[in-house]
C-alpha cells in the first residue's frame, strides 16, 4: 500500500484533514464534522458524524466516513474495493 500505485509515500508522505466546521447533531454528544481531506495532493470535501464522550481529562471522539479510493488516484486498476471506510477513535485531552 506504500508503493507508487497506491499511496506513493515517497512522493506523498502525508495525508491531511482540515476541519472547516462542526455542527451539533440531534442527540446530545453527536456532531457533524465538515472539512477537506487531502490524499496525494487531491482535495475532497467530506462530512461525517461523530460522537464525543467525556473521559477523565478530556473526550473520546469516535466516528467514521467512506471515501472512494479512485477519487484520490489510489490503487489504479486494482481489484480491491473502490469504497473504503475510515474509522476514527481519537483521545482529546483538555489543555
């Protein structure tokens, strides 16, 4: 997956996500995150729901989103599925 036909980490060592907004969801602790995902210098707007749960000195943020790998030129004509799910489980501590 690190090779040129996939993520090409020699030329594109990083994947970036920049948040452009967060809105509260219908239920307590639920939110919708919007932002720009950059893979191989290709930028796509994404939105995904997440849940924030208090945990001691901070919060645990859990969510997921789906992307199409071909939208980011990952995998070429590979036989792996085009749609991939990214799962997030983030520990955020209060500063």
